[in-house]
C-alpha cells in the first residue's frame, strides 16, 4: 500500500542551526532514507525549495489570482513530498517514527494514496 509522506519544515528553526548541525542532521536523514529505500519502503522523494520561491494560485472574482509565497500563513511550510510503501497505516507510522526528522520536530503528515486513475475519475463523473 502506498502512502504520501509530507514533511513540514520551520525555515527559521533550520536557519538557526549551525552549518555543521545542518550537515549532521541532513546526513542522518539521508542515511535513514537510504535504509527505507534499500528495504523497499521509500518509493520516491522530492525536497522543495524554500517558501520564497512559491506561487499560490486562487480563483477569485472570475479570474486566477497569483500571489507570491505559500498558501498558509504558518511557520511550518511543506518542505518535501515522499512516497512510502508500507503494509498499512500502522506500518507507515512505525517506519516514520524512527526518522531523524521527527526528533528535530519536523511534522510528518502521512496519507494513504487514492488509487484513482483518470479512467476511474471519468467513470465517476459520468455517474454523477
């Protein structure tokens, strides 16, 4: 079963760390990610650039409005998206509970993927 794993990062907390602390933390995370990959659990992973590079699109008053930055005004912003293979939600939680990011206070959101395909979506829309 596939799960989407969203990692949230507090950029101020990251910036407050020394370069050596950042390097040590990053190295530890990469090592655990490699463990997950080697055991068939980490399907794919993508880190995101900082929130200052983001654009948010909203539909308002009949047109698309584009603003700089993330949608949410919170200190923790989405920092990465990973796909995790696990038996079930309990297994996914067990695997990610051991990730070094959790100890740093990086919130991880885990959601099962929906097996919706384009064809399934079309069929669903035709029925409604």
